[in-house]
């Protein structure tokens, strides 16, 4: 009878181990093992559980592997194959030690393996050996730092003491465990453990265990009922307090809503007055807009007339200027000035679309740089950095802009300096040509004025200052822009940005 009671307690211990295992998805071997166990083919089930443990350890699922070890060892225990069980547990301990995990994780796993050994010694009725492994379990539990493991240790201590007739110690440990679970309000767990002990005592016909467990259970039940009643009263008081607060909030909300209604009424009156004022302002704005549109139309018409007038003057002056000696610097300057004015006027007032064609970028850039090389001093370096790809653009306008920029760059480059023509693709439809030289960079004031035509009265033989304004108008005509890079500090760099 006593041996039967020990077996029942060991089985209870095994059930506790299985229930505490982490719930995860099971592998196929474990599912097959459980199916074999249901069919009572225990040898097959044991074999599959051990295979499942090996598979879990191979894949790093150590907790699930130890769960399968526990179930496989229970089947060794069932048949009295103690040596085979001890050999299995030794292999598991070695496998755990070979894994690269934290000491606390290793300790938690070793705890489960030591618990299996204690179960076998209890079933063999060897209290001293079981006590030794209980001490080992306690050491592993402390290292693990896991509250669940510590609670499980208390339970197993109680089982050990009850199994070997040390009921006073069993009661003391069991009370400690029950108090901990009760403090954390895990009443169901404590209730289940008490009922399990009582049921197993009845099955083993051990009246002493049944009476003792039942008395402890009733005392605990009374204390828990008192705690639950206090908690319920506290919860009811909390509900009353919350409802009182809700009523106060509703009263406050009603007062606030009345204030909002009055505020909205006042706001509606103010809005009505504002709408009346707004209507007057809107009428004045409409009249002013019409007047501005008329002024803008007159200004556009005036600009068109000015452009036409300037073009006519240029056309009339050119035949006369052509008759004069072009070798005279002043005459050539006037001819260039007349041509520049006509070009600038045409660009500003023409609505014609720009014709586009496909251009080989590298070849195009080299062709533009070739005449510049002929004008450069021997100490000046000229570089082209352009890819061998094509671009759809207006070759004539882009060529004019880049040629002018290169000539300017060459004119203002420092001694033994460098002039560079580059191309960069900035996006699917965005492109840039960059012309730079080394030397003194432009000041901020110069950068702002350089694209403004007629900004000063100057000697035309030294240039009319219309070259860069014409280049920008050409860039704008193509839907792009021309600007000076303010971030470039080694000299001056112009950026011609185009879009395709």
C-alpha cells in the first residue's frame, strides 16, 4: 500500500512537470509519440519521445526537448528500467552543458533533469539518494533565478517529505508554497494541489495524509474566502467611487456643454457680422483684381511693343553699322550689342516651342571643348567628364550656353588652373551640365547681379553684360534654369539644369 502511494505521488510529480512545460508547437516526432502513448504502445512511444528530444536539441528548442525527456523517462520508470533512465538523463545533462546559453538557462534545464532522477529514487524507495538530488535541485533553482522553478521546488520538497513520512516538514513547505501562490492570487493552483493530495491519499488508503491535507485545505479555503470577500468589498467601493466620479464628470460636462452652446450662439452672431464684412471686402477685392488684371495686360502689351520697338531699332541700325569699319573695336561692340539686344528680346517674348533632338553627350562635350583648348594658355588644364550616353535636348541652345560659360571660365581661371565641363544625371528626367574653373569665387552680391541685364552703364568694348542673361533666358526657354553653385569654393561653378 505504501509503495502504491509512492507511485501515485511520483505520477503526480510527472504530471506537474508536463503541465509546467512551455506551450509551443510540437514537432512531428512528439505528436507521433503522444499518439503511440494513447494506443498504449509504450515502447514505441518511449522511442519516439527520445527521438523528439534529440530533434528539439538539434534545433535549439531545449525546453521542449527536456519535456520529451521527462515523458520518455516516465516510460522507463513504468517498466522499472532504472539504469536506462539514468543513462538517458546523463546524456541530457551532457547535451545541456554543450549548448551556448546563459548559466541561469542551463540551471533551469538541469533542474528538470535532476527532478527526473529524484522521481526514480523515490520510486525505488531510496530516501537518501532522493534527498541528495533534492539538494541539487535547490542549487539549480537558486542559480536559475526563476520564480516558477522556485515554486516547483517547494512543491517537490512537500512531495518528498510526505512520501517518506516527514509530514511536519511537508506541511511547513506546503504552507510556504500555498502562501506564495495565495499572495499572488493564484488561488486555482493552490486549490488544485490540495485536491490532488487529498485524492491521492484516498487512492492509497492513507487516512493520515487525507485528514491532514483536508484540514490544511479547509483552513486555507477559509482564509482565501476572507481575502476574496475583502477584495470584493474593495472592488465594490472602487466601483462606487468611480461612479461618483462619473456623475461629477457628467455634471461638469453638462455645465461645459451649456457654456459651449452659449459660446456657439455668440460665435454664430460674430460670424454673421464677419460674413457681412467679408462680402464687402470680397467685392472690393474682385474690383481690385479686375483692375490689376487690366494693369498686367497693359504692362504685357507694353513689353511686347517695347520688344518689337527694340527689334525694329536693331534691324534698322544693323545695315548702317555693317557699312562701318568692323575692325574698329567700337563698331564691332555696337554690332554685338545690337545682336544681343535682339536675341534677348526675342527670347523673352517668343512663345515658340523648342525643338529637341538626340545628342551623344560625350561627343557633344568634346566638340564644345575643342575650340576652347585652342584659346587656352599651355599651363591651364581643360577636362571633360561626360558619360557615353545620349540625351534628348536642343543642341543649339545648350551648345550656345556651354560655349559662353567655357569662354568665361577660361577668361577668369587662375594661372596653372583648371576648367572642367561635366555632365550628371540627377533623376529619371533631370540632367545637369556643370562648368567650373579654379580661382577666386564670386561674391554673393556678384552672384545675385550677374544674370540681370543692363544693371550698369559700361564701356561696350569691354562687353555689354548680356551674355549670361541671354544664357539664362535660353535655359528657361527649355524648361530648365542656369545658376551659380554657392557651395563651390575652389573657384566658380555654373549649373545648367535641364528636364526631359
